[in-house]
């Protein structure tokens, strides 16, 4: 009886691992295919038979997209716009989510519901009024204007996510700090913020990825190379009679590298933040 239970348990574990590996393989296959395509010569990409492994590995696609196009400028624009968006969301969103979590005011529940409903509507609905607004204030075709446009749909998500982290922190900790003479903002910065640092980093990364990969707003609100981002640059490389698969794949792989590096850094930052919060609690 015990052996049968142990065998069923091992079979259950193996099935779980097999399902997890299948999902990971399904999710990673497009990235792997793009990587292999970026390492193929242009003549070996479009062939009569599918060639999974390149016969000759070449980096000419990476050299071409980096030296013969404006891709470095596009990457720099994306980095600047993403940084501005994250800074705005972190500063405003942290204060707003803390206020919603700690204060009880009329319309508080309706406000949070509104933040959630905003994400249900397609972003294309606000492009035209946003375009007119940006043009009237002189922010059209600028990196600052693009960052502000990203904030319109990423800030509500930041506030909604951070409110949950602030709700998990007992308010008695702030009350004890205020009894010792700390102000409301001082108690938040010294007591509450270190405890939610892991959640703050995770939410900021979520916002950064959303801003880094955004395409529709960047396409409609930018017209020059000085403010275009990398998704728009890759789309404009597609011509009526030309489709450079190798260069497009190389550009996609290059754009993934910053996200991978960010996750590698943030993983340690999240662990440090959670550990520091546990010690201070």
C-alpha cells in the first residue's frame, strides 16, 4: 500500500514537471527561433525547407542593424522614456497608493474601481484626444510627452498593485512611530516603505516592461528619429517589397537583453528588500 502511494506520488510529481517544462518550452520557442534566425545568413532564412539549426553562424545581422540603421538611437530613446515613466509612476503612485490604503474618504472604493475599469478599455480610444492635447502643449514628438502618455495607463496599474502591498503592512507600526515623534510622511518613508520595498521593485519592473515594449502610443505620438522607440523602428523596417527577417530578429534579441539584465538585478533587489523588511518588522 505504501509503495503504491509512493509510486503515485512520484508519478504525480513527474507529470507536474512534464507539464511545467512543456509550458516553458512553448513560451521560449519563439525567442529561441528568433535567436536562431538572427544567426543565419539572409540566404538561409527563406528556403523551401525549414532549417532549424543554421549551417553557418554569422553575426552580420547584428552588425547591420547596429551600424547601418538608427537602432542605437531607438534603444536610447526607449531607455529614456522608460526611465521617465518609471520615475513618475514611482513618485506619484507610491504617495497615491499609500493615501488610498491608509485614509478612508468618500469615493475611495469607486476610485479604485475606476482605476481597474480604465485597463478594460482599449488604449486606442484615448489616442486622438491625447494627440490633440500633446500638440497643444508642445509635447508632441518628444520623449517627455511619450512618457506622460505611458503614465496615463501605467499609473493606475501601479497604484492598484501598490495598494495591496501597503494594506499588508499593519498600521500599528506607523502609530508607534508617530507616538515616538515621527510625522506621517516620516513614518511612511522610514517604517512602511522598507517593508514594501520588494513589492515596490516588482511593480516598478512591471511598469518598466510595459513602457519598454509599448508600440501603439509610440507609433502615433512620434514622427522623428529623435523620439521614436525601438518597436516603432523595427516596424518601419518592413517595406512593401522587403522583409529583412534576419535584421528584425537581431533587433528583437537586442531589445530583450535589457529586460533580462533588469530581471537579474531586480531579483536580488527584491530579496534584499523582503529580507530588510522582515528584519525591521
